[in-house]
């Protein structure tokens, strides 16, 4: 996945500017982002504080690692079953 040019803190600051009354199109022009990016950020980070965004990122990273471990263990199990099946 492509790394964003903006950190969670910067994204939340942009969204807070919008909540304070700035229009979405003005913010997009000011920060050099597309309308689609702004609305994607708003759906994902809307109403969050910076600490909550950090927790979300940490949880997503942990989830990614756990999924990788699960896939590797399932591969090991299937390989062992296949090897046992050939022996008998």
C-alpha cells in the first residue's frame, strides 16, 4: 500500500478546519488534495482525536501481523497434512 504524504495528525487538522467552517473545496486547494481524498479522510477519521488515530494505526498494524501469522500457520498445517497423507 502506498504511503500517504500526510500524517494522521495533519489529516485530523485539515478535518478540524472543515468543522470550524472552511469549505471542502478551499481546503482541498490549500492542501493540494483531491475532493475524493478529502471525503475518504472524513469518512475514516471524522470525529477522531489525534490519540485515537494513533491507536487505530497501531491496531491496524497488529491486525496485519496477526493475519500474516495465521496464513503462515495454515500453510504449515496444510503442508504437514499433505506429507502425512503421502506416508500412508
